[in-house]
């Protein structure tokens, strides 16, 4: 064969090779994109947990905006599209997001599962009822996540659900969850230390919205009461008088509110009872801004403990050195 012929064949092979490599690159990019699961969640703590479990394999969208009352939240028409495109829908359950779940059942793909973390984490025997969530209405208190043992269970249940949808990446989901559970365990231990630093007579919680029904028994605190009635309105004058008398009897040092549930009544109750009024506790509103290291579920709980221990006579040093940032691989 002539030298020109050999050059021509070599040139053709280079072109063919380039085309093959280009096609492989296209397939690789397409596969990588397809492998990223669309996961829809509800409140920010659950969104944060799922992001840490899923890492770079998932795209997580929280339906309930931060700072919005999740109990009365109604999904917008635009949320229907988000739910329709989901590969997995992860809610808290326990009757917290009924309008969102109802919409999801109408618009989701037939293959998309709806996972209710709260219902998977505890049984009916573990349900808690209180002034904000009375037993006669049949809807239990849904705020499991401030109890770190239960939020760890949330992470495990979310992991198993992601693996069921994406089994080929099971090892990555397990590794992500193991790393995240270790961080959660450190926060859990720190909360015990925080409570231990509070004088025993002050280990009492009075909040506007009862988000600590599962938290208090684990960490050795007592929920004296919650101010907000089950219809999420302000308490009646008779209820206000009863609450003030109870707070005086219990000698409660502080009353806790939140920006999500602003209440002039709560501030007045604290004043009449001779207690400090602190309106910074959060149950589903993450601190800082998106992208901040502490804008996470763990950051929210650590910030809550700092506020709580300060108000009740304890030492916030218990959470000073915690790493509350998202685990590696989470963007």
C-alpha cells in the first residue's frame, strides 16, 4: 500500500475514533444527568436530611417555603409540576401535609412512591397529643425531628427509599447516611450536655406552638404547655388566664415563641407570668441564608439549644464546637 493510502486510512480511523469518543461522552453525560433523582420534600428539616442522605445523586426540592406555617400551607399550582416530575416524594406524614399529599396523589407518576417519614419512624402507640394537637381530633403532634433519635430514623428510612428507587447506588447512599448519622449522634450527645447544664428546676418548656413533645422526654425536659390552640388561632381570654396561672405555679423562667408564629398574646402572657419572652426558637426555619454552613437542620437544632440554654440558665458552650454543615458530597 502506498504511503498516501496509509495516511488516508489513518485519517479515517482518527475521525471514526473521535466520533465514537464523542458519542460515549454524550452517553456518559446523559446517563449522569438521568441518574440524578428528582426528590420532592416538604419542610426544611426534611429537605436538609434528604440532601445529606442523597448527596450528589439527588436533586431535592422542598415544597413548603421556610418561615411558612406548614400546618396551614396550601401548595401553589406551580407545585403540581414539581410533584409530577418527582421520582420520589418524601413527606413527614402524621397528617402534617395533607393538602400537598392530596395534590401529589392526583398528579404524580404512577411509579412514584410517597414516603411518610413520621409514619415509618414510630407506631400509633408512640403518638403524642397535647393542647395544640388534641386526641379527640385524631391528628397527633407531627414534630418528631427535634428528637435526634427520631431524626436519625428519618435518615435511615429516607436512605432505604432512595435505594429502592436507585439500587445501583446503594453503597453511596449507605456511605452518605453513615457520615450524616455520625454528625447527628454528636449533636444528640451535645443536646444532652446542654440540658444537663440547665438547673433542674428550669428544665421546663413553654412554647407558642408545641414542637417539642417528642424532644422533651428524650432529653429530660418537661413541656409545661403550648399556647396555640389546635385551630392555630390565638387563645381565648379564659385560656390566657389559665396559662398565666399555670406558668406562675410552675415558676417558668422563659416562654419561647418563633418568627413563624408571631404572637402579641404570648409576649403579654410571659410578662404577666414574670417570665422572659424569647421569640427565636425554630422548628422548621433554618438559620442564616442558603449556602451558609449553618443553614441546615443540624444548624437549626444547635441554634435552638444555644437559645434555650441561655434563656433557662444553662451554658451554650455545649454546641459551640459542633460541625453542623452539610456532609461531604452535598451541594
